C-alpha cells in the first residue's frame, strides 16, 4: 500500500476538469489515482515555493551546462554530422 503525501485525492476522470480539483483542494497538492493506484501529484503553483517567476539562464550557466553534457552528447552529434 502506497502512503500518500497529501490529504487531497482525485481520480483521472476528475482531472478532465482540473479547475474543479484545484477549487476543492484549496490550492494544496492533490494525489492523482487511477484504479486506486497512485499515478502522481497535481501541484498548484501557489503550493510550490520558489516558482513565483521564471528566470532566464545566464550565458555562463548555459555554457557550463553544455560543457557538462558534451561528453555524453558527442557520439550523437558525431552520428548526426554524418547524415
């Protein structure tokens, strides 16, 4: 049996109208169930601290991220270059 991390639950059918699920939960996270099994959580923006606004990555952050993933991505890039 899975332990739910919230008191609010909704079924996949109820998620056809997510605004009603949000109203009923009062802005708190909702556990989504399908056939009585946990599928995931529906977390409204106001329930997730730190997501108030989006920010753009700086050039330095982008270059750092590319450098970290280059080794893993290089075989794919080499393969695509030959196509």
